C-alpha cells in the first residue's frame, strides 16, 4: 500500500505544480475561447489542463517502475506501455482540439485508433463473466471490438459530464478510488497478480484528478479541456479492461466448504462484480450520454451537437447553486460505486443495503430542496466558505457617535443651493479636457471656495 500511496502522491504533486505554468502557457497561446451559449462560466478561462495531467501520468508510471514492489508489473505485463501509448495519442488529439476545435468525427476516429493501439499491445478483454454461465472466453475480434467500444464509450461519457468546475475530475476520482479498493483487495487479498496493473492505473488516476482538482474547483482558474477529459476517460477504461478482461475470477475460492447453495451463491458474487462495477463507475456519465443522444436525435440535431440539457445543467435550472450541483453529482457517484464495492465485500450483511438505501433517500431530499442552504455551527464558521456562515445582525451606532465612514473634525461638503450632500445633487457636466462646465460647475467651484475659506479661518482661530 505504501508504494501505491507514494505513486499517487508523486502524480498529484507533479500535476498540481505543472498546472500553474500550463495555465500561463494556455493564456499566451490563446487557448482561452470565448464564452459560448452553453457555457456556465462568465469569464473566458484557459484550457489545456490535460497537459499537466499527462505529465503527472508519466511521472506516476516512472516512479512505479523504480519501486521494488511495483517494478514487477512492468516486467511481466506490457499493459503499462500500452496505456502510455494510447494516452499519448488521445492527449495529442485533445490538445489540438483545445486549441483549434477539430471536428467531432475526427476526435471519434482518434479515440478508436488510441483504443486499437492499446489492443495491439495486449491491453484487451480476454473473457467476460456472464451470469448463469460463468467466464466466457472471447475470440480475438470479439475482444478487440468490445475493448474499442468500452474505451470510446467511457471517454465520451467523461467528456460529456465535464460541464461544471471540478465535476469531471471529482467524479472520476471517486470512481477510481472505489475501483482501487476493489482491485487492491483482489491483488493483495486474494493474491491474483493479474489485478496489479489495474490497481496501479487507478492509483495514478486518483493522483491526476486530485492534483488538478485543486486548480479546478469553483471558480476554476483553468479547465482540463478535451485533452484532460479524454485522457482520464481513457485511463479509467484501461483500468476496467485490465481487471475485468484479464483477471480470471474462477481462480478465486468461489464455493464454501459445506457446499451449500446459498453460501456458494454468496461466494460467487465476485464473479459478477467486475461486470457491474464498471457500469456503476460510469453510471451517471453514461446515463447523461444516452439521454443527450436521445434528446438531440429527437430534436433533429447531431448527437455530437452541444447543448444545455445535461444533468448538471438541469440541476442549475431547478435552483441549485454551482457548488451544490457538483456536490450532488459527487454524492450519487460515491453512493453507487462505493455501495457496490461494500456489497461485494459482505453481501450477506443487511446493514450495507440499509445504509445504501438511507443515503439514496438523503440524496433525493437534497435534490428536492434546491433553495435550502445549510449553516455551519458557530465553532466551525472559520473553516467553511462565507455562504455557509450565520449572518450576524448589524450593530446600531451609539448615540452621539459619528456616522460610519465619517472622520472626526472633517467638515461635510455641501452644495451652494440646497445644502444637500454631494451624492444627492446632480452630477456636474464634464468638458472634454476633464474640467467642470456650466452652472453646476460654477456652483461646485463656489462651494469649494467657501469650504477652503472656512478651513483657513478655523486654522487662524
């Protein structure tokens, strides 16, 4: 675990430290497009955040290659090299899109090529668990087709959900954390070496998202762009493919010693978890993707045409703030991914099901209360943003005390006509050279002269 944590921290540190210089580079190169009709942010924000995330990925793989316990992954498996090759290709396509806005079909073709490159280097699905049947071995063309489809779907699902500050990076980080716990349990707990690459990939992915998330929280200073969203989508899909398609779950001890049917069914649950866990990880982005395709096709638009009908846009429309909409999406992603991982650990416990049901009910209540703003207790107000602090009543000034903003001994200027304060009188007309003209100008000059005379008289006295 220490080696994985070290790899995660190095990846996060490199990503975090490089994001600042990348932001300046994006501004200098003009990778800061104008605000579009579907955008939520109000000011032009630089993109190309995927550059820092890609170098964080490279740093994580480099550190893992020099660690004793993780170096063996690079010796007997070619999957890290396959991941790096596919990530480099999809990253280049994303950088070009962030700068030049390339066509959607070209991006789709690049995604398929990147997936094909990983398949050619061994990162492919060899078999899948089928309920009622067990592990089904796939042919070469079936494995290639399924791998490419999974990579393309995951990349676009993550890309579609990248619409609010910190949303995509946070949701992928939550999904990767849940997948890391499951893969680590299979690798270390059950001793299945084939789960080691997936465990490494998810640890690096968590570091990439955490390092960038510190710059991307609302209000975001930089966006990851397609160079970042497609990159983390590919790394997430590579983790799923490595674990689901290469780990033979039949090697686990699936059957209880007494041979009872109930215990055997409970013990065989890990066979089907790899089939369900990837779906729960991208459940919200995938649902958003499918709804967007149906909505745009129904309206006679292209499935790749952008709009403001995504799930996060709908949360804003019903009254949720930007930060709360992001937190709600985080909440549902965590409930689904960690809930299934917890259920896979102990499927016989009713407490897990009750906790998941209770958290789901809390999530529904949060969805129905968009105007409710929680307030932190007094002792915690210094640790939360100002919008969560309790408002203190304004203190009335003491009798005879000067008004707020007034200085003792300073006279209050008045106009010559009515004695009103300057802000209550009409503004003087300005001439082209910055002077004051007209009747109002003469009145102001006279008032200023009398004020200066009064100050001199007071000084003499």
